[in-house]
């Protein structure tokens, strides 16, 4: 019994010794690991601390000095690298605005932060050619070529530039007369002036100054018409360009009619408008009046286009209480109605102006059997419409004379607007 217990005691003592040694080793390893972590934290902390300035401190390299200046501009302390390298753009406050060549503008900075050489454009000797951060490069904002200065059609009587603005509060219509070009004058010593009417008032007009010895006069004059907001969209601006001879007689060179509609007055107030001059129709109006419109056919799109321009000499029936006048345009095929469109109504005028465009779908093989009917109607107080006159244009099957010539000329000149006056025939009651 005693022999068996002695080896057991020896084994138990050995195991306790082994556990004690293992615990001591594990504790030492844990202490070493904790010490390493503390050392790393202390090293990281002392690395980002700024060293005190000493007289014996060695001067930094040129790269460090540049880095410090960059950090000063960016708003960080010297000696520390920013996490994301960037430069704060200089503020626009405290800058002087200076005039450059050609009426352009740029800014000169008073900030101490230097601008990189690749952005200053130092190779250019002209300060207006430099592209500085925060300034406007005028080259990027140059307007494209003005196409209104070119493309004068054959037989053009001249071209007129003007602007229109309506002030709602004061109920004033501001008209700017800018210039005219390529006027067809009877002599080299051309003296021109322009008269402005606000139709339907033919008696009152405003007149520009006379520009002498030029076929391309520059007016740059402003005119004011007092007109209510209720009737301004029913009015038409009329520009009449005259040549003044040595006897001071006025010879009409051409005219422009410009309807004042909502879309015209609601746009950009400083938009410049140009129109080609038209000759005045000196023929007396027919019995029921005359209607001017354009025809055009696009064979590629199979579109028949009608532009209703204006009417003159209408015989209004005032006893029925005239309210307004409009034009109804109908496309017919074999005397069967296809489609109808109407212009806007113009307040009772014997010479209304429309300038409205309508398009109809018509195949090429249908043109021999198709026709257009244009009827001028007046609307009375009871919202009843009464026809004032009618004109029909189409092929030989339906028309003769000027109406047939207008249709044939449209077919001979595809994609071109063919403009003509037509006498209205006797109206028929609807």
C-alpha cells in the first residue's frame, strides 16, 4: 500500500510545478504585449506633436517650405500634412474690378496665396488674355455669327431691325428702331426715314429722324405708344420706310407689318427682331375685300402649309354688331370636308393682320383632287358668325385664273412659300 501511494504523490507534485511555470510564462507574455501596445500609442502621440523651435534647429528643406506655404493657403498649421491635399479658392471679397481691352471685365486678386503658373497664362503679354481663377473668360461667351446680316433673298427691298416691349403697369408700348440695310433706293444720295403706325389707327404716327446719304441707315431711336392692356394684342405695328428726295417728297420704299400677340410680348424684352420690307399693294380692294396668304408643299413630309397673312377692304356688317374677324381654312378632297383650322380673332378691323401658319397632311397623289377653302368671317355679339368673303385655291378641277396659278406655282417650287393676294368672292350664308 505504501509503495503504491509514493509514485502518485510524485506525479501530483510534477503537475503542480508545470502549471505554475506555465502561468508565469503566460503572465510574462501578456505583460510584454501590453507594453508593446502602450509603446506604440506613445510613439504615435509624440510623432504628431510640434517640436519646439530651437536656435540650433537645422533649417528644413525647400520641399518642406513649399509644403508649409501650401498649408497656410489651405488653412492648416505648418509642419502637418493635410489628409486630403487641396487649395481653398480665394474669396471674391476685397477685389478690384479693372477694365480690359474690348470692353470685357476681369478681376485682380489681393490674396497672398500665389496662383499656380499654369493657370496665370504668363506667356501672354496682354492682361486681357490671362485666365485667372475666379474671373470670366470673354472668349467663352462670344455670340455666334448673326445670320440676319446675310441671306437676303432675290428682289429684297431691304431689311429692318427693331425691338418691342410692353410695360403692363404703365400700359406703354416701347418700340426700338435699330437699323435698316440693303434699301433699294432710286439714287445714290439716299435719305431715309421711318414712320410708325399702331394699326388700326392710320391717322396718328411717330416719325424717326432722317438719315442722309446711306442705304444702310442706323437709327437707334426709341418710341412710346400709349395703349391699354386689353387691346394691345389686337394691334399691329406698321413700319413704313420712305426715301426723301431733294424736293422733300416722300417715296415709299417698303413696309413691315408686325402683329402684337401674347407670345410676342411675353418673350425676352431685349430680343431683336428683323423683317424684310414688303411692297405696298396699290391696287384698290375688290368688292368684298382681299386676302393675302402663302402656300407651300413639302413632298418629303407630305405636308401642305398655309400662312394666312392679312386681309384688306373687308365689308363689315356693322348693323349686326361686329365683335371680331377671323379666317377659317378648310382642306377639301373631292368636295368632301377633310380638316378645318381657324386663325385667332382680330377685333373688328377692315384690315386685319394674322401671320398664322397651318399645316395639313396631304399625299402627293391627292393634290390633283384636293383644294383649300379660305373664308373670312365676323363674329357678332351673340357669338354668331357671318361670312364676309371666300376664296378657293386648287387644281384645274376646281379653280381658274390667279387661284389656279397660285396652286401651280406652289407645285413648281416645293418647300418654298409662294405669297399672293386674292380677291374674295361673294359670301354664302352658312
